[in-house]
C-alpha cells in the first residue's frame, strides 16, 4: 500500500471520527445546557413561589397583630380613631421592614370603611361591592388572598376584630409585589408583574397607570428594556410559557398568579441574564469538544510525520507530553464540575422545606432537612432497605386530601398528584411526638433520560393549628347564635299570647252574648223557632273564626326549615290576621299594596320577621302617643328583574338617627327591660340574610294621607328573585 492510499484512508477515518465525535459531544452539550437552564428556571420559579408565600404569611401576621391591639379595639368600640397612631404604624413598617408601601384599612361590622392609610377617604360602605368583605362579616373568619381591586393587584389579609366574644370590626392589611421584585434584584433577577387584561375595566384608579397590550403593570418601577423585550417577542406567547425561553441573552420564566378558586389573576415574568448563570459544566464541555478536535488533529499530524520520517521520534514524545497536559486540563475541568455539584448540594441543603428527587417508587436523592427527619425515625440504611419512599411515613388521618398510600388508582402517588393538579394534596408525618402537616408540590422532569419528580413538602403545621383554633371559635359562636334564636322564639311566643287574647276577645264575647240572649228570651217566653237556628249560626261563625285563628298561629310557629313554594302576599295577609285585632283595638289603620309574587323559601320565617316589624310599628305609635286620627301602617310589595322589595312604613314618628346603625345589634332595645329583649330585629336580620340571602335596613320616611305628611320608620326587606324551578 503506497503512502497516498495510507494518507487518504487516514484522512477519511479522521473525518469520520471528527464528525461522529463532534455530533455526539454537541448532543451531550445541548442536553447539559437544557438541564442546566431547566434547573435554573425551576429554581427561579420556586424562589418566587416561596417569596409570594412568605409575603402572604407576613401580611397575615401584621393583620393578626393589629387585630389584637387594645388601642384599636377601644377605638372601634368608640368609633373614634387616632389616625396619627395608625399612620405611625404604617410609617414604622416602611422604615423597619422591606415593605415600603403597606396599606391599612379598618372596617366596622356593616362593611363601612372607618380608616384608610393610603387615601383620605372614609365613611363609604363596601359591603355590597366586595365579596371578600361580605364573607368575613358573615363567617367571622380571617381571609388571606391575592386579589385585583380598583388600584392594583395586591396581597390582602382581613382579620375579624373581637371585643371579648363580640365581633366589632375588621382590620385589613394590603401589601404589594414591589418588595419581592427588589429582593430578586439583589440576585440579578429582574421582574415584570402583569395583571390579566380581563381586569382592565376594573382598574379605574390604577397606581402606575402603565399598560402593556391591555395588561396592567403592577410594579411601581420597571426598566423600559424589559417592556420592549416583551412587545418584540409576542407578549401573549411569553405569558403562557410552560418552561423557559432564551430571549436576547436572557433566560425568561413566567409564573401564573392565582387567587381564590384558582382564578388566574396575573403573571410574574422573570428575566435572568444567562451571562450571570454559573455555567462551569457547559464551558467544560465546550472546552472538551475543542480539546477532542485538537487531540485528533495532533494524532493525525503525528501519524503523518511518522510515516514520512521514522527518524523523528522526538516529535512523538513531544506530542505525548502535550496530550498528557491536555488530559491534566480535562481532569481539572471535571473537578470544576464536581465543585459545582457540591455548590448545588449546599444550596439544596439550605432549604428548610423537604426537597426530594423520586420516581414515585424510591427516593433517589433528598436535601438535609429530609434526611434529618428520616434519622429521627430510623437509620438511613434501614430506610433505604425497608422503605425506600418518604410516602411510607405518611399517616392516615381520615381526610380525603391527605395521602397515606404509595399506590392510588393503580398509579404511584407522585403520578396521581401530577394528574390531579387541581387538588392540593397534603400528608402527615409523625416525629418528635408531634404530627407534622405538609403541603405537597410535584414537578416532573427528565434526568438522564429517565422520568423523575422534584417533590417539595412544605410544613404547614402552624397554619393547621390556627385553622383548628378558628373552628373552635366558630363553633362557640354558633352555640351563642342558637341561644339567641331560642330567646327570640320565647319573646315571640309572649307576644303571640297577647295577640291571641286580642283575636279571641270579640268572638268569645259574641258567643257569650248569643247564649245569654237566647236564655233571656226563654225565661220571658219570647223564644221563637228561628232564634235557636240564628243563634247557632252566630256561635258556629265565631267558632270557625277561633279555629282559623288557631291555624294562623300554628302556621306561624311551625318549624318549616324545608323550603316551600308560596305566595308572598298570602304570608303578609296571614301575618296581618294574627295582629289585626290588636291593631283594630288601638285604632291603627293598615293599608296593603300587594302583588301576586311566587317565591320558594321559608314562609314561617318570613312571617316571623313581618310580625316583629308590625309589632314594633304598633308600639312606636302607642309609645309616642300619636293622635288616633294619624295612626297608619302601610305595606307595599313590589319587584323588578332581580329583587323583591317589601316596604313597611308607619306614622310612629321615626327613629333617632344616632341609633339606626345599632338597631339590628343583639340585645339593643329602646324599650323598658320588661317590654323588650332586644332580639327581635337582630333575629329578623339574621333570618333575612341567612335563610333568604337578602338584606333588611331601615330609614326614616314620610307617609302622605289626605294631603298631610306623617313621619315614621320605613323597614325595607329586599329578597333575590327565587322560584322552585331556579333552585332545582
């Protein structure tokens, strides 16, 4: 074989080796680069999730602390506020914490704002505007959410304030995303926080007044460079990124910000300059690729020189030394890769929550916090031999969202969690003689061509303890409500006995008169044949009236906690029949302006509310000594597309404006203690709100009669339109 053939063959072999080697190393390089960026993007996402969780917890902690402030409780009781003291709290938070813009709002039990730290506005009622305020007032439970208002997207924590056992108001703490962005900037991570465009019309008083394609910018400061980057690279695509993307030398990662019921509120977009990412392993592989090519070229050169000149053996020695040197450099690069793995391990071990790599069957790796818990229960070797999975420590506490088995529906526990992401799964592990509750989060990814999961277990034991304490307080409040209902029922029974006396007095008198008249005619011999028949008819008519009265009272006291279809005007008429005799005895004229409106609900409870208001109207007219010619009560029933309204006006002189806000409070009464319990209007309010999902309120109004005006109270009941078909 001549030299040309040898050269050609060697060159072809070299090209094949170079092509194959370059392709293989380049593929491995791309895999390592993707894994590196995936880990970085997941780390960024986890970092933001932790900061958001910490911000929510800190906001709630501030609200809980203020709710226990004795000065605030006393101010709420007196309806007087030392705004200097509240402003000082907001100023101190700005000086001594990372929260530079904390908003404080104080609300009373009706949802009226008594104080706002960020704006000089108070006295407006937000009960009908804000569902979260209605929920806290209704349940007396704290509320800790992220939400979008008219100003921006914020963290909101509302905590009910109690004076002893008495609910007196709400403290609301509002914080922003700016401190999170500032904290990330310290690590060369830039942020853009956007509110979803569906809220654009809602943001009528936006703080920054900055929008990007109808998406509101929720940060006070933003670099225009990142705004331009979003606009030039299709904003809609970026906010819906599932993993990461490299744009203009930046690693971009998007997190969805969600509120109550998993509603999408906005987006947290992160920018990390890839030049600031530690890429020792990537550079090592690049260097390895270069050295591979150099070694092959040198080897080819050595081979050619050996063929041409066997005497030049020194060249071989020299190249071998160079090759050894390159091998040394390669080992140094491998050592750098090992150092970076050690750094990543130290970062992982610094996490306080449990971080685990698992395929769902066995533990592949974990951080120090995980192994610390295992050591408390058994040796690591014992765990790896007998258990292998952290799920083997889970305890069954009988709640659906708590996992305790490795296999569920023929899937391992991690696959099951990933396929049911709408459910927040939890687990309980016992150590140190305490049951610790954990919230489980799962992130799948491919590691060395194998599907595995990153599992994070966050300790929520303290949150569970707080929730249990709140349940106990709510149960005690429920028992008090039952006692109030019983007292109200007894008070209503007392009033009914009086009404029965009024209703029966006239028919009983008529029966007595009829019998006495018949007896007198018999004694004087004046009894005629039709007298007995006429007297019997009169007595029967009176007896039927008494029977109907009994039915009316029985219907009133019936415990109808089952919804029925009824006509509202029929309930009004039946209720008036109960009190009619009392009204007539006191010369009170009643006018009914009614319509035939069907309803699906609780007729007995509605009758109880109406009877209470009518009794109060009668007592107001009598206690204020209204002239007999000016005693009126007017009931009007009307409706529109969404509501039914019952208006009950009287000519009793009206209610003092100072006590109107208190009139529905329990035990509040203007009557003598022997005449009233102060529970009637309170229970009426509870019935309308809880049983009918409606509202009841009172104003002072005017009744016009015969070109004259008479002042009195106007109790207005508003019920949502509801029929049986709509309830099905």
